[in-house]
C-alpha cells in the first residue's frame, strides 16, 4: 500500500514506488489491513503535512503492533528532511528513504527483512536518476506526469524544497521524449511535465553562458520537440514554472503549438514588492504582470492560476492590499492560497513569524473571497460558448468528466451509448457552477476534435 501526502511530484513519485515494487513481485492494495508493506510518501512544504504524517503513523501503530511482520516505511520530502531522526521519533517505523532513493527500495527492504531498520536520504547529484513510466495495461491512464527536472536553485527564503529535493538536475531530452512517446502509444492523451522550476530546463551537458540567466532555458525547444515527435498526444501541460523563466520563446510556443492548452499555473506568492524581496523571488509585481500579460496575449481566452502566501514575516495591511491588486490585475481564475508557516532550515526563520494567526486567517479569507468571485465570473462568462474537453473519468453520478483547453473542470451530458474516455471532444457550456462547468454536445453527442500535426509532420499529398 502506498499512501500519498502532497503535491503532483509526490503523486508522480508514488507511481514510481509502485512500479519498483511491482517489478519485485508486489501486488498493490488500498487496504492497510491486507498490506505486507505500507509506504507513506510525504510532502514537507507546509507544516500541516508533517502533522498529517505523524497522525497517520499514529493510526497505523496498532496495525504494526498486531502484525510485527508488516513493514512500515516513510518516503518523500519529510523523510529527506528528517532522515534517521524519524526512526528515533517513531520506534515502530522500519524504513526512511528520500525521493532520490526510490530505485534503492528493493535493497533497503532486504535489509529490513534481515532485521535492520534503515534510513537512506542521499541526493543523486553526481549521477541523476530519473525513473521512466511505462503504460500500465491493468490501469489504463488518460493523463500522466513525466519528470523533466528535479531540485531547485531559486532559494526562496520561505521554501524547504532545496533542502528536501536538492540542487537542480535536468533530464536529457531524448529520455523525456522517449517516455512521453511510450505513454502516448499506450493510450495516454495528456502529459504534464514536472519540475520544481520546470521551465528552467536545459539539455544536460550543454554549456550555458551566464549562470542561471532566464535566457538560458531551452524549455520551449523541448515543448516543440514533443509536439513534433509525439503526434498521438492531445495535450501537453507543465508545472510549476517560475516567472523568471517565462521567455519570449516560451510565449511563442504557446501561440504556435496547438498541443499546449490555453492555461498556465504561474506561482506569484505575493503582490507586494517589499514582501517579494524578502521572499527572494527576484521579480516585482510589475515584472510578474508583464510576463503574465505576455502569456495571456499568446492565445485568445488564455487564463492563469497561481499560488499565494499570506502572513509572510513583516507583511503589513498595505502589503496584503498589493496582493489583492495583483489578483485583480492578473485576472487569476483560480489560486492555491496558504498561510505562511515557518519551515526548518529556511532563511525566513531569521525574520520571525510576526503576523498574528488571527490576522493571517482574516487575510486568507479575504483573499479566498476575491479569487472565488473572479473564478465564478470567469465560469459564468463561458456559458453558451464551445469548449474542448479531454475526457478523463466518469463520476459517481454517471456523467463523464474532463478538463477544458483552459483547465476548467467540465461535467458532460452525453447519450447513454457514448463512451468517450480519452477523447478530445467539443461541447457547448450549458451551466456554470462555483468551480466547474456543465456542457452538452450537439444532439446529445459530442464531436471529436482532431489535432493538427506540426508542419514538419503534415502528411504529403
């Protein structure tokens, strides 16, 4: 059993854990009582995730005490952060392994079987390892994640990621394209490229002038190559980009590649220049908005979502109002909003945590209100328009579900005989809800949309 706490990268890592275990003969289960091995894959970006881990381990303790042969492991960012200390904190824990040590899991389990508790949290800085996913015939997927880089060199003062994921390492383009192509041939229609600063990607081994200059990024070239070489793919997304690496080449790719959807999640964190400086984000509100507007101008109807932190050390009411201004000026249609929480080993600890909890909560509520109203207004504006929906699931109510070209969640009214899983379909929006849309097709059916190939792959006549 693998239980995931955290972000898309953790979801991706959990899949890799399952694949490594499957190759060793393990069968997956979702029931802890049936499991011989329980792996909790963790996130440590926010304090609450660590509390969730300790609470979950507490709930698993009776199972471990009743069945001493059950192996209990913690993986992911909390494992990397705490290392062997977790074995001391949780005496019934058998194994701790960091994100870069997933390939070592079989050998570690052999040690545990021999009676040795183990902790391995070593970064693969010298020889980065990227595990490739293969299509799973037992669990066909429409959408999948593919890692293109890991680690982070940005050093934002509030962020623990450089500690838990290490310095930036980049994956060769040949490996990335091969994995995307394999998944697409196996039925995957949407791939999301993953990385802590995904759009800073460059080809490993290629000399770069000027350390970490935004112009160095070759990410747009990677997107173009995937579009050119994987015609089976319907959509190509990426997360999470850094505003510093929104280059003219990347904007041009959004304008020219039909494979890219008309949406980007672009973390901003704050709208106050003073707070952004203390966060070491290395852009101002004006510079962020300039990059955001360049993306929005790339294609009609282009939308943005973001991440925002309230209550960062020293944040005043005026600073917070600048964040509200940013939300309105950028026109975000969605946002993940959080209260600042101190993380161990981060530079922001030296700034203190001087914004009272009640003030943080009140600002968070006001921020949610502004974002929610903009989201509702955006969704209402789409009623009676046509959307392109990639069908990814069927809900408990029997309706098919998917995501639009702008990433809105769409419920689909279809004729009973229609089974469109994995298809890219056209539908007309009939109703807008607070967080999603209801769409129907002409005559109760939906019309498939066929993706044009890039010019280099257009069939000759």
